[in-house]
C-alpha cells in the first residue's frame, strides 16, 4: 500500500496541491516532472530486508505519486489507481460485497456500471435495486436486510440529476451500510464526497482528471485504514493496475484540472442557455439552470455546475440521431471530460447495455461533453446542427 509521508502542501489550495503534492523535484536529477519509472521490477540488495519497491504490479513510484496526489485532492487518507474506471468500480465491489449481498443504485447512472452489476456481479449472487436517490425516503424504503451499500452518482449520467450525498450517506450509515460515490462527472475540483459523508469515492481518471482523451485509468479514495489495507491486497492480487506512462499522463492532466474545469463550466452554462432558447429543443438538463430540480442542492454541494449538458429534441429519436450526425466541432464519441467537445447518443452508446429495461435512456436524449474551445465556435456548431433539423 502506498504510504505518503508528511505533505508540505497539506494546507495549500486545491490548485497548488494538484501541481505539487507528491511531485517534488526528483532527488537524483532535479527533474521537475515526476519521472516515468518504466520498469517491471526493481533490484534489491538483501533478501531479508523489505524493499520500498519490488515489482510494478504491487507498486511503482510514478503510480504512487498519482495515488497520493489524487487522495489529497479528494480529502482521502488512501488512494489506489487502476487500469480503468470500471476496474476501480470492480475493486470497490470486491472490497465491500459478498455473495448474497444487495446494493441500491440510482435510477439514472452510467451504463458501464449497470453492465458490471447486471452481467458480472449478479452471476456472483449480488443483487441491486434502482431508486430515485433524489428522494432519501425511497432509499430507506428500498433498503433490505442484505443491503450493504448505496452507490451514488451526482450529477448522474446522462440525465444530470443531483443527489444529496450527505442525506444519502446519513440513511446508509443509519442502516449500518456504506455510501460509495462515483465522482467522475464533477471531478474533485467541483465536489468532494468524502467531506459530505461518503465512505468511498471512485473515478474514471480517463475523463476530467486526465482531461485530454489520451489515457485510460481509474481511482479509488477512502480513509478507513482497515479497508485500505484490504484494498491494497486486492489491487496487487488482481493486478488491474495502470502502467507508469498512463499514470504520468493523468498526473500531467491533473495539474491543469482547476483551469480546465472553470472553462468547461463556463462554456456549458452558455450552451445550456442557448439550448433553452432554441425551438428544436424539448428540454434541457443542466443543474446550473434555476429551473433544474437539483439546482439549489447543486449550488450548496458543488463549486460549479460541470461541463456536461444533456437535452431532448422536440422531434424525438430521429431528430436526436440527425443532430448527432450534423455537428462538426462536436465529435461523435462515447467518452467525456476531454478538452475537445463531444456529442453522444446514450441509448446506443454509453447506455446501450440498458436497452430493453426500465432504465433505458430516453430515445430523444443527447448528451454533450462541452469542451474548452472558444465558446462562440461551440455555440455556432450547435446552432447549425439544430437549425438543420
């Protein structure tokens, strides 16, 4: 398990910690950037002496720097990096659940998480129930004797619902359970779930943390020492870890996270306002809009409203598909959180696994990951795509 020494930047701002925590100049060379330790094994000098590094599956200095930095940004005592966001999610489920257990998930959540639960973990006799987590009473009603945890997204993907993390954590803890929050969409710059009462935070670092659509990765942060020790064993034993180059790329992305998120949020707010005024749009789902059901809660719980905007087309499914094909600056892509703008059609892309269930995405829904390009260019592309419907 990666153990961080005293952090000289512990009391510094988020932006400073993102750049400096666990990223001191290399003592051997003075290199300012954390080196890429591109090695599978490390030489020792005594078979009876513990070595700080032995084999890169169990620990690598580049990965350790990223784990310590991300843990600091999330306010976690321990951090663990994985080869993908879903590998991180699977690690959390391995840590917290056993055959026969039950968990509660949102009505609206990432299709990859649904696929992991429905097609992998249900075969291991782990069941789940979907409820509207915006209503803490619904969670209480769905709780079963076998329930061990509640899985939260806020904002949710793709409808951008807002969940009261403190309230949901309180219900879970009152029932003897735990609260896990997927914090991928807001990033730790906008929201820190552990400070709101959650027990575990998980990320796809592929998205806003990496920020450049050039790397896959995942992260788990938590503060319970016992669970962290168990998770360290699972991380090494199962081996779903990122390589040092992947860790270097995410660490580089994190340095500009605050700046990028400011632009993502500003551009997304402008996009939401423009969409609200266009006659081809049926509804706009963005927590920064005063009419959004979760707007007031998002104002209290988050630093900003994020870079994701979802909306429905008044013309329904066919109009949504035509819109996705008509954008020019917005590339059609299933990911999010990069510097470039992306458009996605959740029913056949990110949420394909939910087709045919009562959790299926609205066929009129389009999801935008608003990038950091010039806002006038972004709005012009959306206008030309909508005007042509």
